[in-house]
């Protein structure tokens, strides 16, 4: 797995590089210190995962995320920050980031990178507890009331487990096109933007 690290603290960058490269399956291919460098490095290096802070000078991580995903929708961006601000979490989700974890959760960094690399969405425990309220307020959403069928519920469960459209198609004996159609309908019914929001929505249900 090729990883690029973006953090305005150079010591943090170097420490993360040392930690990550102690794992044989991870190679740090580049480091930057603000959003502008993140955009440039991503374009040049095309890392498998971009591990990025949020608050940085010149251009924030969120601004860089918006720019990168606007040009490369399949980019895997994992935010690593000390801030648990509701606004940051919501923006990260809306932009399409694949994860949001806290620097304090030191031991979760490597597993989170591996999960994001395989297409899963990852959020720290402290973030998960906030998601139900942030995504839909305090209202508890009943899937049946939103018109979600048993077949659609099954697809949602597989998305939440991190399966790709192809894997879902093989599991349910459907075509990939049919799975894509189902997902479009599901997202519309639940008023969600993408697979990441769908997975988080399902996993955070009471």
C-alpha cells in the first residue's frame, strides 16, 4: 500500500512515516505540510491512501479533499486529526472522505489505513457516537418507513461490510448494473450522497 502523509507538523509527519514503514505492506511515497502540497502530491504520486490532517495553513485538509475528489472521485482520503468538531466531521462525510480518526487513537491508524485501502469506510469510536445525530438529527429513521425493501436492506448490509458492487452482484446473483441501480434508488430514498454515507448511516443505527 502506497501512502502519502499531509500534516503541518513536520515532526508528526516524520513520526508517522517511521511508524507506518515499520509495516512491510506500507510504503510512504511522499509527505506534505498543507493542502496545496496535498493536491500536488496526489496528482504526482497517485497514492493508494492519502492520510491528511484537517487544520493547516494556506489550504485546509477539507479544501484539499474537495479539490482532489473533484478530479479523482475514487481517491481514498483518510483524515487524521486532533479535532472532533461536528462541522469538520459533517464536511468530511459530505465531501466523500473514506475515514475520520483521531490522532489520540494511535493504535487505530494502521488498521484504518488497511481498511480504507480495501474500500471500507473507517471512523473512530468518538466519531461514530456522533454520527447518528450529525447525519439525521435526533430522529430515528425506520428503513421500512422510507420504503426500503428486504432486497434493498440486504444490499445496504453488504455495502456496510465493505463489499464492492461486483462482490455484491456475485453474492446476490445479480448484474453489477442492477446493483448500481439498486444503490441509486436506496440513496435517493434515504437522502444520502454516496456509499460512505450509506455505510455509516446503517452502522450507526440504534
